[in-house]
C-alpha cells in the first residue's frame, strides 16, 4: 500500500480556470467552477492506493496511535470517482469537524454502453468488489486505529447498490446508507439471504428518480427490515418543507419491531416526493436538473443525516 499527499494540482488548476472563466460562455464557466471546486476538495484529501486502485481519504490527528476511530466508506456512482463523490457529499468536512475517518474508494473501469467508465460490481459477476472492500478495510485497520464495531458504508446510485450489498457480504460493515439506488430483488437470495449481525439501514430515494425504481428501492428497505427481524410496518413523519421553492417534500419512515415497539436496530427511509436522482441537500447545475426533470431537495441534508444516524458526530 502507498500513501501520498495529493499534489498542489488544485492551485494550478484554479489559476487556469480563473482565466478561462473571464472569456468563456456560461456553460464552460459552470464546468470550470465545478473543476475548481474539485481542485479545492483535492487539497483537503490525502490519496492512498490499494491493489492498484486509488482512493481519497481524510484521517484526523491521532488516527494512527490514539483512540480507535469510526470509519465511513463513501462509494461513487457509475462514471464517477473518489474526487467527484467527495466534492458532492463533503463527508471529509464532517470528519474534520467530528473526528472520524472517511475513505472514498474507486471502482474499476468497465464497458458501460460502449464507454469505459468506473462502476462497482455489487453482484460479483466480473469483479469481486465485495472482496476488494473487505481487504481494503483490513488494510486500513493496519494503517489506522479503527473501531471494528463502527465501520459503515454509504454511496450514491451504483455506489448505493454496492453499499447495500456490503451489508450482507462483508462482516466488517456495521451499517449501510444507500442513496438513490438499491439491489435488484432478483438478487436477494444470492446476495442477501441473511445477515451475520444486525445491520442498521438508512435509505434515501426520490419518487421521480428517472434512474431508478421507487418500488424496487422500497422492497430493499423491507428486505433489511426483515433480515434484522423487524416488521415492514412503518411510522410516517412529514418533515418541515424548509425550502418550498425546490418543489419537494420529505417523509421519514421508520420500521417497527416484529412484535410492535421499536425495531432492534434503526431502519430509516427518507422518501422524497418530487425528488430526482440526486444527493439530498447537494447543489446541482441547472442542466442536471433539466435532464432529470426533477428537483434536488434542500429540505434535508443526507450527509449530515448519515453522520448523525451512524453516531459519527459523537466521539
């Protein structure tokens, strides 16, 4: 394993982009702003490599010798990479604030509709990504002092499917938080026949997400409820419409216990009426919103909710 500090690429990139912004049309300006933002995020992260794959990470002071720290894995979607998902979710900022380790791994390139794009293989058909993540966690435990009972996975889109599969396939995972995608019900018996331990579940999905299926996602919520010995009856709470201009509303659903009362582990689902294929709380360019024909909710912030749900804000 090798660790290097990301070079001062951001400074050079920003200097170049700032010049371009003064002389390019609006679309190019928007693209340049995104690249400049990624450059700034790159400066905040360190870079590691494991089994030939890069990853970005943030580790607080004392992570190698002090008290054991929680670990959060954040998985990108198809065609993305660690820098893009870090820029969108900004978990490293929460990690710096609260003192936990966050790692943004990269998937391997594969053919996706005739193009080579990085994509996770949650079903293990071509790449043993579950095995890779298990080995990565073991390697990170050799590098840092990690609390073995507080290792969590989240992800967006294809990364969400991978995160959900890890809860069933990797014993080291203590909880999952998929955003905007889920396992196929046809794969339940092969990928998720049972859990080796209780695994808390936190899900987010928009009702008009063009890239996914609402019914399939809600079946995956039921799956984790059943696997954890909970009922598939849910309490429902309408959350405050903090930004009426985004044309979304959010309902929180919480699974009950098998015999009533509370579930043995939390199973929470944020159902975003009017929401599209977006990370809740993040800002997107108008072109992305138009392509989806849907909104990105500002009523909730998925990053902060995930941090709180897994107790990462409690030292």
